[in-house]
C-alpha cells in the first residue's frame, strides 16, 4: 500500500468523521470560541480533501 493509498483508505475517512463532528457539534462546547486545535484539524482535513481530489485526477504535482 502506497502512502497516498493509505491516506485515502484509512486516514481520510477518520479525519472526515472528526471534522464533521467538530462542525456539527461545536454548539456543545463550553468555550465561547472553538479552540485553535479544533480549527487546525478542520483546516487540515480541508487541505487533505483538496490533495486527494488532485490525486484522483492523476495530478501529483507539487504547488510552487
């Protein structure tokens, strides 16, 4: 299994679940603001989704 395959098959679905949980249950947090660590995770998942989308189009180029 290549690293990209592992990301798509294992990590991405788990990260999607975590991100969805944060987004849809943020109203249950006691804090007035969403903690920076949770915002960082949601941002990371968004970047990973964009990267996977590129991979699905056989685009393995690196950004400039």
